[in-house]
C-alpha cells in the first residue's frame, strides 16, 4: 500500500496523509472484507507514533512500509539504531512525551519489534474487520502522570 523514507517530522505528517488517501482511494483491492469503524484511525495513529519514534529515537535511514493481507494491515517501521530497543515510557510526565508505544500496544491486535541484520524493525498488525479497540478500551487506559501538565480548569486563572 505504501513505502516511505521520512527524514523530518513533517515527512511523518505527509506519510499519514498519503496512508489515509491509500485507505480511502478508489483502488481497494486490499479490502477482502468490510473495514470496521475506527480501524483506519487506529492504523493512522500507529503510523504517526511509530514513524515519529523512529525519527526521534532511531537512526537514519528510517523506512515505513504499509501492506495489507487477508483481513489485516501490517505496518513496519525500521531504522538503523539496533542498539536502542523500543522502550515504553514508565512513570513519565505526559509533557515529556513517550506514551506512543503504550497507546499502540492498547489499540493493536499484535505488535512487536525485532532486529534484522543491521535494522531494528517495529511492527503492528491491525485486523481491519474487527473492532479491536472499542472506545471503552481507550477510556479505561489509566491516565499518565501529569505532574507539570495538570491544571485545575474549574478555577479562575490568576
């Protein structure tokens, strides 16, 4: 469905838009069954999170590939930083970022990473025929610690 080599955060935005266009385009030969509600949004979120993580924490060249088979999409994101495994944030302030892997793990049927020769490859599989992450799943995710971002929005400013 697509292969990209982002070099900047802006490239990740372009990839997300191009992936969305591929999902909604006229050539939907990849769709062997109806696409469930929310599946496309989950995939696009994974594209954004994994590609931006590879740029931020990996090493060039970064490669993003999206394929479809049977009832699933497979997203793979590779970079050359084989010594730096993907590490989900633990007890980190949301203002510092780092919650993408946690979110990806909650919304995909399968995910993981491996080292292939001189490349680290992070991958996710989304079954687009099922509602793998209904809204109540996402609302049940405990909020991250918000030490510096928590504000009392009901109190008047000042």
